[in-house]
């Protein structure tokens, strides 16, 4: 077993979207960047539906053209169906945002593409190499490559983008319990679903199961396959006493819109499951390090916000690291944490309102002011930092006010 020592301005742990965008941004700013990725690529990760805000972040970092040219299914909006009611949000009907669509992507392809871009911009990739230690005081990252050889990185700053690996939360005892209920997802990919013919074939469709007991995502890809997943509480899953596949089939058969759409569908991969996916941290930064993407807080998949927040945090962290390494006065709490929490908290309120049923009242109301609908469309497009949007300023009060108006009118 040998040991190598490498000096690098920045070490990025993990090559998901958060890591690749941070690495691409810092490499373009002239820093030496080492990306350390444990898993052989291409690798599967859950989370295939992007939001228009992603386009903006990718564009800012010179990565959008590669995504545009990859032939992904264009996602023009999101549709929600439950109790025989359907509500569609066209992302282009927003409140003045630049991008009115995004993409549905197989993450094994998309993440490889972003990583290739980061390497093209000059980041060094240490593939199939696992980070096993970090010392914030000496700013050293310890890793082991696939041959079992040790690598020690002497760095100025470390970005933990290890997603579900949660490397620094584990090593530095930063994990905190999520305040959200424990939910599971049971998912697969299918072919030959019956896609809508009204121009919404690229939309994500969310089918509400039962009395808001769960929901089903439908993410269509350009190769004709579709990602489908059932999300519900762990208790609800257990109450059926079925295997993952039996549960998946049963929920589809009990949910009218999904049953119809998947009446001819055949599974192309085995049914998988993730348990208790929500996570939180005690701190998003510390001496010589920060956390980005899913290594921080992960809320819930219902509004497909995960990759958007991963890209946003990777992009934002790179900007603050640049200032830090230049010796400028930086308040990480204000410039990174407060900024990220502003957007996360808008999504948090929408997630809470989805599960307690308030949002369905708004979605399925017979009438909504156009400005309200456009403002919601903008939030669903990932524009959760736009102060022109009243839902950004005070999501809870505005949602409750809109519900009050709807109830008065009915
Ligand atoms: C059920 C479900 C459905 C979802 N659906 C969506 C969706 O439709 N749209 C959406 O935007 N988001 C969705 N998400 C969220 C999405 O999965 C994540 O937010 C996103 O993958 C986070 O990206 P990331 O870059 O932070 O981490 P990841 O993509 O997880 O990448 C982290 C990388 O770090 C590497 N790594 C881990 N440990 C180590 C180590 N010790 N050393 C080196 N490398 C390491 C891993 O191998 C991995 O490649 C969903 C999540 C769930 C649970």
C-alpha cells in the first residue's frame, strides 16, 4: 500500500450535480480543483426531473449547451391529478423569468455529462476513490483509491458534495434529524406508458393516491421509457404488508389516473426503494469546509427541487469560496447559509402545505387569479429567490390568504 500527497486549492467530495458545478465554477476562476468520487461512473441516482432554474445555473457556468445538445426530454411544466381533478402549470407562464422549461434526465447520463464538463474546465478527477477522513485544522482530506492506496490532499478548502454519502456530516458529527415525517419511495422505470397528446407529454405528472395518502411521480424520458415512483409514509407502506414490487403494483392499480396511464406498461428495471430520505445538518460550513447539495438538508421530492438546490448551492458556494480564498471579508452565514435557507424555506412551506392538504385546495380551486397561478408556476420552476414573488417573501401567509379567499368564494 503506497501513499501519495497531492496539493490542490479545493477538494470536492462527490461528483453529483452539486460537486460538478462547484468544481466547474472554481476551475474556471483559475483554482486547482480535485474531484474525488467513490462510485464507478456512470452510476444511478434517484432524482430525474429538473426545474427551469437549473438552466440558469448551468448557463452561468458554461454547462447549458452540453445539456441542451444531449437530446433530453424537454419538461415544459408540472401536472397534478387527484380525485378526478387536474391542474397544470406551464413553466413559461411565470412572472418574468428567463427560462420557461427544463429537462427530464436519466441521472447516470446527466451526472456523467456535468462531470465531463467540469473536467473539460480543468478539474482533476480522482475516480473510484473514497474520502475516508478530513481534518479541518490542517485542511487535509484523506482518501483511498480502488487499489487500496492512500491519497492525502493538502487543500485550502473542501466542498462536501457527497449527497446521500453524507461524508462530512458523519466525520464531523454534523447530522441532525429532519423535522419532516419519515417517508419512503418505491420506484422503477417502465416502457409503453400512454403519454398525453395535448402537449404535456414532457411534463412531470404527479398522481395523488387515495385521500392524500401518497403520490406517484411520472417522469417521461426521450427514449420512450418513464420513471415512476410511489411516495408515502413508512407507516403507510408497512400497513400493506407487501413486497416493494407488490406494493408498487397495488398503489398504481388503486390510483385512477396512474392506472390508466400505465395500463400497458412494462417494467424495464427491478422495483427499488429508498427509506426515510429526508435529512438535515447542524451546520452548513466550518473551518476550511462547506457542505453543498444533499450533503446539507434534503426535504422531499414532491416538487423536484433536489437537483436545483444542489446546483444552486454548488454555484453559490463556489462564489463564496472564491471571495474567501482571495482574502476578502466574508460572512459565510449571511452569504451562503441565509441565502440557501431563503430558497429552501419556500420549498419547505410548499412541501408542508402539500402534505397537510392546503396546497391541493389551492391547486384544485375552480378559480385562481392569474397572478397567483403565475407566481406558483414560478415557484414550481425553482425561482425561490425572486423577491418579486410574494410567495418568496412570505410563503405561509400568502398560501393561507389564498386559501381563505378560495374558501370564502366557495
Ligand atoms: C425519492 C426521491 C426522488 C427524487 N426526485 C427528484 C427529482 O425528480 N428531481 C430532483 O431535482 N431531485 C430529486 N431528488 C433529489 C436528488 O436525488 C438529490 O437532491 C440530488 O441527487 C443531490 O445531488 P448531489 O450532487 O447533492 O448528490 P448526489 O447526486 O447524491 O452525488 C453525490 C456523489 O458523492 C459520491 N460519494 C458519496 N460518498 C463519497 C465518499 N466517501 N467519497 C467520494 N465520493 C463519495 C457518491 O458516489 C455520489 O456520486 C429525489 C430524491 C428522492 C429521495
